[in-house]
C-alpha cells in the first residue's frame, strides 16, 4: 500500500520501483494507492462504536478488507512525517485492521489473524537522521516491526528506511532506490 499524495515525490519513485520489481518477479500486485483511491482515513463515531461488532464492523471498508484477506504479502511505502505515518496510512490501519480482520481477541488477548501474509515489508523515508528518530523511539519502525508484524507473523520481514532525506544527495537517493529494487526482486 502506498501513502503519499504527490506523484512527483521520492516516495512515488520508491512505490513505482516496488510495484515494477514485484510484478517482474512474478507477483500479482494489487497496487493500493490510498490517496489516488480517495481512501477516507477518518474513523467515524459509528465505526468506533461498532468496532468490535463482527462482521458488521467490515461494512464501511469491506473492499479493503477483501483485498487484505486476498494478500500473500504486504509492502507499505510511506514517508515518515512528524515521527509517524501519514494520516491516510494511520487511518487505514485504524479502519481496516479490525477485530476479526487483523486480529482476534481471545480471553482479552490479541491473537494474529493475518497469518496468510507470508512476507511483510516497509519502504520509507525520514526527513531527519536516524539518531534523531532513535531519540524519540522511532515509532514508525516499531509499529511495523512489532504491531503489524504481530498480526501477520510473516516468514520474511524487511524494514527499508532512508534516513536524513532532507539532506540526501542524488547519489544517496539513487543508491536507496537500487537497494529497494534488489530487495523487491528477491522478495
């Protein structure tokens, strides 16, 4: 899934490389571009009140749930803004990673429910240096490698991050784009 509103962005170039390399490697790619599709990230009052009411909770996002349930792998491409996901991606996780979809509550404990997703990757950029991200705990990395990982339990997990994007040279961006391409070829 892709979460950046600008088609000329470096994130868009990363997204294009991910889709191209996965398709060339034989993957059937469901290219979920949240902005282009007009995904509404706002969890409404009614949705929150019905959050635990399975299967009625699926209604507003049924199409996205079906796509998620059909996936063998998930690659998230997004920039890190203010040490977090773009709002549209956070909203996707809030609205689509529902009880009965991404997890089951068993005796009050979260049990993974997306275990058909065998491979999980995040491709992202940070405006600041890695040290700066580490000083605040690097929330996006932890959310992907702990929370999203937990509900999938994939065989393969990759977190590919370009830190210090605000000062990255053309060469540094090109090297990262190549690295992402190689990772997707062997994904």
